[in-house]
C-alpha cells in the first residue's frame, strides 16, 4: 500500500481512539479486523506510527500548537500530530511529509496552506517556562504525567528520573518465558530459530529469551505447543522471590492474566497445590486455556467473592503467598503509552488503600515461617514502600527480608546487571537493566517457636 494511504489509515485510527475511553489495543485490533486488505507490513506501519504518536503526545502538542497559530482554530488535528511526529521524531524531510499529507490537510483545513503549518511546527522549541523547570521539561519531552515525574525526581533525582522516563518512552523488547514443564531453554530457542525467530538468553532470568523481532505468537508452533509464554523478564524475577518448591502450598492472590500462576506452577514442577484467586471471573476464565496449553494441572482458579469458606480453610496453611497487587502500572508505560494520557493522580492514593487491604486480607493465609511477597508494576513510592511500611506497622508478626539476597540465593547475578540493592526492597529500573519497572518486598512470618 502507498505511504499516503497508510498515513490516511493512521489519521483515521487516531480519530477512533482519541477519546481514550476504550483500551487502545482492542480498538486497534478491531480496526484491523475490519480492514483485512491490510498486509502485515501495512499493519505494522500503522500500529507503530499510532503508538509513536501516543508515546510522544505531549511533546507533539507543543509543535502542533506552534503550527496552528497561523491556521483557523479547531481541535488538535490528527493530521497535524502525524506531521509533527514525522518531522520532529522521525526526522523525515519536509517536502516528503508535505506530499504525504497535503490531501488530508486540505480536507481538514480547506482555507489554509499546509506550508503555513509545517514551517512553524518544524522550527518550534519548548517554551522558556518549560525549559526552566526540570519536572515540566522532562514531563513534556517524554510525554509523562507531571505528578509521576515529580514523584520520581523526589525518589531518584533529576538525572536518573529523566533516564527512567527516556527508557519508558521507547518500545519494549519482545521477551518470552520458556515453559520448563514442556521443554528446555535451549530446545525452545532452537525451535524458534527453525521458525525464523532469532533469540538470546535474558540477563537475569534463567528461563527467559529476548526475541530479535516482534511476533504473532499464535502463529508459532512453539507457542501452540505450550513451550513459551509472553512475559517480561522483570515479571519473571518476581516469581523467583516466592521461592516455590514441589509439594508446597502456594497462593497467587491476584492472578490477573495468569502469567505468574503459570510460572509458579513450572517452578513447582507441577507438584503441590497452587491456588489462584482473582476478583474478575472473566480473567479467571481466560487463564484456563493457558493452563491447558502449558500442561499445568496443579492450579486451582477461584473467584475471591465466592471463596470465603476456602480462604478461611487456608488460614496458616500457605508456604508462600504472592500479592501482585493492582496498581497504576507506571512501570509498564513503554508497553501502553496511552496510559500516560489518562493517568489520574488521584488513583495513586485510592490504589494504595486497595493494596494495603489486599495485603491484610491475604496475610493470615501464610503459615508460621512462610513468606508474603508484595509486588507491583509501578514505581510510585505511595504504592510501594509506603504500603509495605503501613502493613508492617500493623503486623509485627512479619519481618522484611532482603529481596536482593533472595535473588542471589536463586543464582541471579544482580551485581553484574546493576539491580538496585541499596534497600531490602527490590526495584527493577528500566534504564538500568532493560526490564519493565517493578517493585517487590519479601516478608517472612515469624515462627511460633521464635
């Protein structure tokens, strides 16, 4: 398909997702389902361009608003955002951008010359008021919510906060976790290579592979046969902190999509009992085919609202409980750039209250000497350190133990790869080790004989 037509599809798709009321991924998938004439390269260009615009939205607005000063007043135009993205992010020549977009521009602005927009948009700089304020500058340059940048500057300092935002403003690598119930890492890697997918081993996880390109997993034999699951390397490390073993009783208190349930089952060698709870019945239903494909037989799926009797019977029984709590997801912005645009600062406090209540609800399940592992995919201190501190203040029967030491005992070479070890918490920082952003705390319940 010609570039001009592809640009038209980008503009059309952006207008569909502009309200951001529905998940962008599902809107994109529906868009492609209704346009089966688009080839794989066409779909890749359209989706990558759309996500590129979303990823840089606040910065592009500065350029577009500079160009719109000489154009008739209107809402922020999708074609203008594409022009700014092509000029200022992709560094494409002005004349080629003009040729690609002139027809769409005339439709939107029949009384205005596109050149009157392109020239000021191409030359625009950040306003002095933004340049002079580090938090505002970082928030605009990397299109992050102001409150998130301010939180990270307070935690990490200006330089590191900027590096963190930069790392979370690029597409994530394609990482898979090999299912050791069915194969080995080397066997899976060899099969993927036969299917045309090059890979290399992950730096920290001993069951992960970084793929050389994006894939349609459902089309691969290795995936259909249950040899791997899509899972970020950082997420894989969180399951390691649970230290599950064959024959144990393990609880995954917030199973979500089931990724950690699958990993925990593999680490248990499919021996023992694995209880996976969630509040959403549909999410639990979605896990079942994944369990079947992976060959997992020990996982029991339960809706929290319907499991009061079971939860009471598990009091003091679990060797380990994983609370992978619902959170703002700021550590995964590189996977979902649209989330930056709808981020609600008030949600941080609301979720912190939920996180604490989920921790307290599941703490009684831990047996004497067992462990409670609290994890999130956010790097907001209110949802992480503050929640753990509040929990420990109310529950002196739990001790915080070093997450870094737990990884070391599992053979993870954290020193070589600059994993944060300055506290007993685990923080996986994308700009340091290339994973999504994660937080974890490991708490051990005091033994009755202590």
